[in-house]
C-alpha cells in the first residue's frame, strides 16, 4: 500500500510477492527483501530487483535489465546468486533473486577496519578462491545450444561478493556482464563498472575477456589483505589514470607483511598487460589453493561464517574471539619465496617503495596522509638511429623491444616497462618450404579478425592520397615558434615514417603536417601523441562527438556557450553541465587522437616540420597512447590502391629484413604475422615475385600492409 505522499510503506504487495524492506537503491534499479507465500504456510525469502519507475519508459535500460535476467538465469552454480523469476507488474520489470542471509565483502571490510582486526590472510585467500571458482564457471558457460557464452562479469567489487551466515560465498550482480551474443549492446565510448575495480583494458575501451575479471579479483584480494582501497584518488580521473597505468604504490606501502609468495600471486593477477596475468580464473584459483596448502592451512565455509558473524557482534566476547582467530590464522612474512606457486617460478622481489597519490581510501575511520607520486621516468634503452634528418636530431632512447606475445583482444594494451629482449631472429637467408608454408598459413586471414570499422570511422577528414592539391613551399610555422628542428616533404618521407622515427627517438615536441589548406598539429610527449589539433572545423572534438552520436546538437550548443562564457575547455563544459561523464570524455578524447594520427598515414603529399621541446599550450590529459599500436592499427586502414601506388614503381626491388630490428615486430599488436613476414623477407625475391604467390586478394592486401609497415619503420629495406 502507498501513503498519501507517495512513499512506499512496508510490507507492500507486489504481484505474488510481499516486499518486506528496501535494501538499496542504485542508478538503475531498487532492491527489496521480499517473501513469497503459498499454501500450507509455505514461505520463502528472496530479493526483488525492480527497475526504477522513471526508467521504465527508457527502452535502453529496459533492454539491459531484460538481458541481465536472461543472462543470469542461464548461470546455475552454487557460488553464483541464482535467478528464480522474471516478470513485469504494471509496467515495472523485476527480477527475483536468491536471498543470501548475511553480508557483502564491502561491509565486512568496513567493519574489520572499525574494529581494528584485519581479515586473516587465509580467510582472504578462501573468499577469493570461491569468487574465482564462480568466475571459472561463468567464463566457460555454454548456452542451451551448447555454444560458449564467453561471459565477462565486468563489475567485480567487494559489494558484489556476498557471504552468508554459514560462510557460503556467492558472486552476484551480473547486471552489466557482457556475453558474446548479448542483445543489448553497450554504447561505444561509455564506461561501465566501478572505476576503482576496472582493468586497464576496460578503462581504455579495449575488448574484454575473462582476464579483465582476473584483474578485478586481484584488486579485491589486495584490498582484503591491505584493509584499504587499492586505487583511490581525490577525483575519478586520477583513479582512471592509476588503473590504466597499473600503479601499485599502495600495495607496496600497505602489504609489507604479506608472504612473498602470495605477494607474487597478487601482483601477477594485477599485471597491466592481460597477457602477463593469469590467463584464466581457474589458474588464479589453483595458484592460491597451492599457496594455502603449502602454508598448512585448511579453510572451510564454517570458519568464514563464524568469523564474519563475530565482526558484526558488538559484544566484548565477540571481539576477543576475533582477536583469537586472528592469532590462529596469522602468517609470518618472508623476504624470499619458500613455497612453489603453480605455473610460476621463484617469486619476484618487491619493487622499491614510492610515494602514494590521492587520499587514503581506507575503510577505517581515520585516513592516513599520503603524498603525490611522481610520474615514472622512462627506462634507459640503447640508442637507435632516426631517419628524420638524423644529422640534426640528437640521440634519444628508443622504446623497449616488445618480445612478449601480443594481446589481440586488448585494443590499447600498452608496452611493459621491462620487457624481455626479442626472440633471436632466424637468419634471413633462403626460406624453405616449411617456412613458406608457415608464412602462408599466418597470412591466411590472421589479420582479418581485426575489425577495420573501428579504424576507418571518420577517416574522410583528411585529404585523399590521390588528390593533387599543390602544397606550400614551406610549412606554416606556429605563432611565435622557433626555427623547426626538422622539415621535410611527405613525398620523400611518409607520415608513417616520420611518426615512427619520432616515436622510436622518444621525442617531445610539436609535429606539424600541412597539405593544401589543411594543417594538423600533433603534440608528442616522449614519443607518444598527447593531442592532435586541426584548422578544420569538422575535426574538432565537438564535431567528433556529434557525428558519432555521443552528444546532441542542442547539448553541444549549450556546452560551447558555456565555453565562450567561462573560457573553459569543451570537455570540462560537457562534464559541468552534466551532458557527459568526465571519464567518458577522457576515453573519447583518447580515441579521437588515436584516429586522427592514423588518418595522417594516408597522406601521400604535403610537408612536415618538427619543433623539439614545444609543449601543448592547453592543459591535456595524459592519454597513455601506444605509438606502436597506433602504427599497427593505422596500417590496416591503408587501401590496396594506396599500397599499389606506393609499390608500383618498386616491383623489381627485393625486400630484406633488417637484423637486429630496431623494435620487435610484436610491438605493433598485430599477432604473429609481422614476425613471420619479417623472417621470410630474405632479399631473394622481388616484390613482383612475392605478390604473384598470393591467389587471395585478402592475403595479398595483408602482405602488402605488413611489408609497408616494416619498410616505414626501418625493420626492412628494399635492395
């Protein structure tokens, strides 16, 4: 029943359910404790999750809500909160869920901080293993037809880990989980999930798989061990950057008393690159189980249940029991690894401690002070020659060779600071039949799995390579700028070559590229693009957002008016007016910069000038883009006509790989194909002979793209 003022009172009838109390209200739905009554006094407690009334008319939210019901209903596992019903009552959609009589891990962490009794390490491990067991099932679940669903939860956090009074651990809230065939698609460019519990690839908008959930579980485990938040800062953007960069400063500071073997396990789960983490939830779970066994502990649900309930018992006796349990489960830290970890070698030493940033984020009542953390300095690397007017360009440290297998599922996976050296290349001599067969196999569609649409969208902004607009005699200098350090003609040095040389040299400055009436300025910081500006109206950020449907014209007009009145940036105005979230602006700005750089690779005419040391006069977010991933993605946008024009006069030249390569072919994030092609180019066949070997136009295009990339980055040459 409803009182006069419209507020719901309890108990309240809702179809065949009785709502007992409201448990929580979120941005999309409200959650109630409820019960269902039947004949002969039958009664069962459950949870009703009901879409908020003002969203009932929003087809997008309703579609997502229905998807959640369909998806979760197919997951039948004792460690996953079960769906028991789904329906609609007077236009309000609801899901009936299993009721877990207990608490969530977030409440447990807060209470342990308040009572000043840390969760014992074995208890933390046990809870994590139960969550990983649920995820191992979900990641490998199949639908009714037996097809893999490829579910990724995407919202792992302590508040979604439920612990019953008897110690059962259940994973809940698959509300934003992604399945391969999910009907309601997440809008591109928007972030889903809690910022402090995302994976780096989730932050930058890359494709996700189960390894993203592995990272999130690693965060939860780290926070249980520390009793504090792992990624926390005064604002959302700083949290975003901490996650994206995989900064573990707080783990270094607050996990000194964790055994070295366990510290190694946690850090492996929290590796920045998905390829460096545990590859499955099951592998992570087994590593923890092995460590728990080696420590000599045996944990069960009853141990967790008793201890959890004692945390919420205010009596002095319960506090004494907690302290006794903490002594019972105490583990001693070790400075070196003693116990073997499944699938791994000797645990790595802890990195040197660095100052932390942001607020403490403790669940305890008294926060700890912390200081800002300086940006990590680039690691020292051997110098490499640069082709852009090398006589006037000083030696700089090129990026580390990327020898680790690339992660094709992560769109913007960034290089590891301390990567292993590249594999020793095979001698570039005669290619035997087996090697040629391997190359043919590698080229047969290996790159076709990359979705070209994500790279070609908006690529019409730049000039066409076949246009014949005469360029100016000299590039137009920026206002008040010094004499350029390097200048050149794009018919001699391609934009891809210029960009690659600056990236390899780790240059910071302004790269200006001019063609006809179009001028583009690319600001580089240590070889990576920080921002791209253009004198073309169609290439401004607002037009970019409008063309892709992220803002409406009236919203953009309001934001531009706000910019004119306050002098702020467009992104800040969009956030201030509530049109977009700050983190969505950040992601879309990164995406636009990436696309604008790739568009330059299609330019066949024009002039360039590089001004070393010039910084962007406007404050810019540290986008963290990977120049070599951009080079790899950019080459996939090149058409056959463009490449045919480039190679047409070179048909009698013989391509040969350059050994050792100035950067590992794996750095381009295109799988094994660049390495295979690099190895096969032995200088014995002409381009005409190479191209005649391909009967498939797709394979030929792939080969030409890779050869062009290797030539423009100086990993191969023509003889």
